[in-house]
C-alpha cells in the first residue's frame, strides 16, 4: 500500500464550493481499482491549504490505472478549477506506524 500526498491550494472564499465538489469527486476516486481509502484535511494555520491523502495498492494503480481512466477526467473537471498554483503530488511508502 502506498499513500498519495497532495497539498491543495484553494481560495478560502471558495472553500464551501470546493468541499462540495470534492464530495462528488471522492466517489469517483473511490470507484477506481486499487483504491484503499482517502482523507481530506484543511489546515488550521493556512486555511487556503488542504491536504489530500489517498491510499492505493501501488503507484501504478494511481498513475497508470486511475490517471488513465474516465474517473480521472471527471475528477479534473470537478476540482482543477480551484487550484492556484497547481498542486504537486508525491507518493509515499510506510516506514513505521504507531
């Protein structure tokens, strides 16, 4: 299992609109093969920043599977208009858990 990490810059004045669009997008993401769960968090100190964590069976499930699907196209339609600048996405592997 790997974790996709993205810091999402969203204008705080559009937070409600973004969160409503994300509520639809999360169902699209969850329907993808290899999906293992997700979490969206909003920064307290920087309310224009959200942290998206998505668990995937593998990097390929995300980059080759989901990104090549119609679900990815729909997610882009729902969410990309909110980002300025566009977020950087990285993948992480677990080292230790408590």
